C-alpha cells in the first residue's frame, strides 16, 4: 500500500515538472513586441512591391498607389502603444495547474482506483487443485448444516464430478431428492455418475434414471446419448442406432459432435450387421469373426482398440476401416460402405479385398511395435464367414 502511494506521488511530481517546465525555466531571450512584428511584415511587403516594379510587373502609377496604401496601414498598426508578449502571472498559472492536476488525479483514483484491492490482487496466488478441494470441502460442511438446500446439493455433486470424485457426487445427487427427479438434465447427469461408478454398466438405477429423463424430455441430448450407449453395451445395436440417429438429427451438421455420433452409429451398424441408410440391404460387404490365440490373451489391456482394415489388393491405402473397443473373443465384425474412408470409393466397388485385423495400443492408424496382428487374406466381396485369427505380435 505504502509503496503504491509513493510511486503514485513520484509519478504526479514528474508529470507536473514536465507540464510546468516553461514556467519553472523561463526563456532568457527578450520577447518580441507587436510593433516590431508589424514593421517586419510591412517591410517585407514593400520589398516585394519594389521587386515587382523593377521586373516591370506593375506600372509606376500602380506602384505609387500601393506604396501609399502600405505606408498608411503601417502607420495605423504601429501608432498604438507598444507591448510585449507575456504569459500573465507565472506564479498564478503554476499554482492553478498544480491544483487542477492534483484534483483531477485524485478524482480519477477515487472513482476508478482501489489501492487495497489492487494490493490484494497482487498477492493472490493462482488457484490450485488443493485450493479447489478445500473450497469444495468447506462447501460440503455448510451443506451438512443445511440439508434441505437441494439446489446446493446439486451444485456440490457437480463440483465433485469436476474433481473426479464420482462416489461422493452420487451421494450428493441422492441428497438432492426430488429436485433431481423433476429435471431431465440432472437425471441424465446422475445416471452418468452411477454408470461411471459401475464401470460403464447401466443396468439397474442408471437405466431407470435415463428412461425417466427421456419421459420428461424425449429430446434431451445427454439422455439420448446415454440410452444409446446403454443399448450398445448390452449388445442391442439396433436400439443403439435408432436412439443415436434421433440424437444426430438435433446436432449441427458438420460439427465435431455430429461427426463423432456418426462414427458411433456406423460402428453399431457394423457390429450388428445392419445396413446403412444409403446402402441397400443386399449391398456387398465382408463379415465374419475375429479370434485370438490363447498365448496372446495376456497381452490385451483395457483400452486396446480393434481395427479391421480392408484394402484393394496390392495397395497400402485402406478402403474401409472398422475401429472398436476390444471385447470378448471371438467377436463379430462387418465391413460395409458405411466404413469407407472415401465415400466416392466405397468397398462395394471392389470384386475382392485384402483384409487384416490389428489390436492397437494407441488407436493410431500407423502400426506400432507391440501391436497384435493377423495375417492379411484376400477374400471376395460378399463373404460372410471370414475368420481373422490374431496370432502375431508386431516387432
């Protein structure tokens, strides 16, 4: 606080010195009088008039008339009492400017400034996770003293979710009671929290909450997404596609969300062997099963991604790719035009394709060391009982 006031005072003094320099250090040269300035101006006009006469630009008669007029004006302008230019009382001017600047700066400070608040902001540290945890803990303690504040319990639940404390979030949602039961968005959030605590299992209360949310609002985006996910994890791919397609209609075309849900729909259609909207049911594709040799089962990790890749024989660029999470083996797969990387070059245009499967640790398109792979095999389009055996580790 003190350092701020000292700096402000010094800055004010500097401004005043610069502003009042002409008064503090006056010029030593003598001021020019008004009579001297008038005489110099008319002398210049007479010299121009003489030059014009010499050059023949004007006649002698015109010269005499102009010369007489200039002499008359010169006499009138220099006949007044002589004075010298001065700036009035230097002392009064300096005092007045000092008072004006001081009052103006004080007024602006009182209106816009707040030295204590600025000082406090300077010593504030960036909010850390520990600080947030402390705030949430204090808020939870206050909620225990006010258990009927249902809106507060919802705020606490959301805070817990942000911190990843889903178990406590679920308890806070439960304490919110009927306040949650009347809001479809809160019901969906509560269901998502319970499903996360159950490792993605929607059976039981999570599914009940989702259905309750959709009953209140059939177009709730979160509830539709969770409902489709619940159907997908239960193996009901047809129901998942129907629900997600309803969700996709509400998303802005071309958005990242629309693209993501479109990929999920295509994956569900592929795993369920369902035709796409733009593909006739009898359109040719390739389907079958993926199997894994027993010796490699120990190398599977949670989060591994199965990638079934179809290429035109002899080429490296994939034509279609199915990407899905690893589940139990054997698992079904289906490659259709919906999975084509280039819609103008669908899988159905080929007469045969080279297909292979790879278990990726990162989900990246580029093969990496440690990926589990199968041998590539060439099959006819329309084949339905293809067996892809994962029996190698990429070196």
